[in-house]
């Protein structure tokens, strides 16, 4: 694509900071760069018409980790590392709320419930046994006991009679979050260009040459915030893509389900959105197949999601599927995000491990703070 003199001069000349990716991390990074350097020219490049990874495709859970996730993490990390993980998620959500305000997020704190299938009796018993331990572990962060048992008030079937509820978890409207982040960025003078795929970064002595699908230009610094797509642009083998498949029903009359819900160590999740059930997950059925940057759905996982609706969530309720979609997360062997200097003038904030809503704003702030 050949640019006019005006186009090049206005958008691509004398760029101080270029951010690749307009998700939560990228836009928050732009905001904090503008705060620190108000006269700087900040440009955000996004490969899709909308943020392409997971920021506009997630379920809108403001969560910190269900009890089975926390107990699983303790087996792979030290207690101090798990506390740090949860502390960062908590601080990230508080920061996002301060940046946008609860109204612009449609934030509600209705609690997050872990529901246990009857077949998962061993996992359920382990979590009940470790309830006090998990509360003691997280009490320094939340100052209260966060995990409690809640009766199966929403009458799910084929599940244990009690949920284990994280009382401090909340939910947001993902679309409102992203559109208000974009509005805030543009109001601060941040430039955002969509439909531009960055293909290569070439380090120069005091700047970086950005080669895209449509044009090339030079910028002083680059911040890569592409999460699950990071390995395509950077040599980041410790970040692997992980596709998450989702469906949502048509509106269901008198749907009383309230809060956010997790199943099977967080591999399945659902909530009420506008009197519809939004349900996602199933990656654990085919880890290798879902390690992809390709959007789309598979019959096996979509069938598993529909079976959960029929057998557990809406067993006596007719429903129709309205939409299906997928998003790409960035995961790895470690759950901590990678926030680092890649080369002299290139930085990255990636591997959010499916916790983008909780961690994105904090990672963006820390990424902007690296210069």
C-alpha cells in the first residue's frame, strides 16, 4: 500500500513508541507511556479489525483462581510464588477499575463459584479438606477468608451439593472494557491503526525498523503485546498459543444464574450474560490441537460444551446456541507473565496464562515502566 505524504507524516513520522497489539496490555501500556511522556508520539498497531487475541473474546471473569487451581499451583510453585501470582491478579483488577471506573466496566462482585461434577469426588474432597489452608494462604492478600461453601442454589444437576465460592471474585462486560480503553487512549492522543500486521522488527543503532504487511517505518522503541502470537514475532518459545472455544445461547426466560462459575480446575467456565449462558473451555480435551493461533471451533470441544449445558447447567431448560467463537491465549510452563527487554529498543509483555482481565493492566503498566 502506497501512503500519501500526509498519511506518512501524520501517523508514521517521528514515532517515539510503537506498541504491537491493541489488547488490554497494549492499550494500558500506551496509557502509561503517555502519562510518563505526555509529549511523546505513541502508535498502536493491531493486526485485526478488533483486538485479535483474547481481549475482546474472553468471558469477562475478574477472577484470581478457583480453589482447585490454587491447590494445583501450590504443587508446582512455592507458596510465596502462588501468593505473588494471586497478589498480581488482585492488583491488576484494582488498577483496571481505577483506570476505567466500575461503570465503564459494568463491574459486579457476585462471587466466583467452583462447581464439582459428581464424578470428581476425589478432587472435591481434597478441596474441602484444604479449605482452611487455602484461606490462610490468601488471607494476607484479601484480609478475609475468601473461600466458603455455598449450597447448589442454582440447581445444577450431576454435581456435588455444595460449590466452593471465592467471595471476592467479580465480572465485567468485556466489550465495554475494550471500547472504553480505546476511547481513553484516543482522548490522550494515542494513535491506533487496525488491520496492520507487523511481520518483522529490525534493530537499528538507536531505533527500530518496523516492517508491516502494508508499510515500513522507523520508531525509537517497540513494545510487543501480542501474548499468544508472541512467538511469531519474537523468539519466545516459552510462550505457546492456547485457543479457547466459547459459545453463547439465545436469551433464556427467567434465567436466575448469578456470578461466575468454574469446572474441572478452571478448564470450563460459564456465566449469565444478558439472560444467556456463556460457556467456554474444553482445551484439556485436546491440548495439542488447541495449541494454535488459528481461530475456529472443533466439533469435539463444541459437543462437550453443549453436553455440559444439557446435563449440568440447563438440564430441564430448552436452549438454542446463538454464537460460537474462539480466542487465543498465551500460556507456558510458568504462570508468571514475561515482561522483559528483548533487545536494545524492543520490549515485551506476554504470557498472561488466561488471566488477561486480571493481569493485563498491570503488565501494561510494568511494560511502560521498563524505559
